[in-house]
C-alpha cells in the first residue's frame, strides 16, 4: 500500500507544532504553561520521527526512537511537577520571573 | 483529493488549532484541555503515518498520565479565588510575558524550518510501510536489538518516580499545627 499523504505534509505540520510549542514555552509566565509547550514540542519531534519511519518498514527505527521519547517525556513531567510543587511551597508562586533567589 | 488526505487535513487542523488556542488563552485550565485535543490530533496523525501502536501508547501515556498530572499540578498550585463558588467555572489565569520576542522567535523558526523542508530533496529509497500492524516488528526489535535501551528506560522510569515521590514529600510538616 502506498500512502496517499506525502512526507512533506507531515514535516510542515510538525514544524508548525514545534514553533507553536516554542511560542507557548516562551510566553507563558507559569511553569506548568512552559511544560505544556514542551509537550507540544516533543510531540512535533515524534511526528517527524514517525513520518520518516514510514520509509523504514523492516526495522522501524524511527518508531522505536519515538517510543523512547514518550517514556522520557513521562519521566520528565513527573520530576518537573514534583519540583514545581516544592517551588510553590517555598516561593508561594510558580511564575519563573518571580523565583529569583537560589538561597535555600 | 483522496479521503485519507481530507482526514489528514482535519486532524492536522485540530492539532494546530488547539496549539494556537493554548498559545492565546490566559486560562491554564483551558490550555490543559486544549492540550488534550492537540494530543488527540497528533495521535490520529500517527495512525495516518502507519504507527498504530504508538498512537495507542500516545493516548495512554499522554492523556491518561501526563495530562492528569498536569491538571493535578495546576490545581495544587493555584491561588484560591475568594469569590469563587462551586458554580463558577475554573479560572486559573496566567500572565503572558515576552509576547513580542516569543512570537518573533517562533515565527522565524517556523519560516526557517519551512524553507529547509521545501528545499530539502529527500532521497527516500526502499518501499514504504504496508498496511499490516507494526506491533510485531516493534516487539521483536525491543526484545532483541534495543534490549539495553529498553531496560535502561525501565530503570529511568523507576528512578524518576521514586525521585518525584521523594521530592514532592512535604518535609516542612509540623505535627503541632
């Protein structure tokens, strides 16, 4: 079966999604908003990997890599949220612009 | 235009529209729910690219795990609105900053990426994925060639979960309060 969707479409959608994620991560003044932008960027990268993996049907290396990216993203979010909770208890805010002091 | 292409455009529009909504909304709760739609659209694009198992994994890990964690984080770190009752909708407002440079940088990045993609001439050799399921290939590959990364990923998850549980523990707990 030859897929009707050209590779170009996937790459453009992934590039747009990555740029949107970057814009979200830069503009939101909230750590959880930044995490949401990061998830969008990771998804865009996964989309690229899977789109290229279509042309590697025997080994599927791109899909395997995307699987590991999902695993690392899950680990990253759990640790990040734990740190966010500690920061919130300490500073009373999770605005990255307001957490300036590193003093314990 | 084939049906597959129309479905592709629909789900791509869903994912990108949700991304734009996340960028524009000030309510973090709505951003989290829009992230759900974006993840759903990306999962559908995975299916269209022939990655059925990864689409299911995406839905289970992201929607079932990461999104729930994010919403928990939003609820645990919000400052309570004194006028809110159980009838008012959840408004977790977040300030937006650096709008100009954020938009400029990401728009510039998109233009650069788009030009690169247009000019790139990918020489794609070999046949494309046929319609059979990818689960068998993925399972065999994970258990043979990629066994070591697989085990390391398992240990990484264990370490991350134990570390997160330890970090999130309330160490300032005062029993006299």
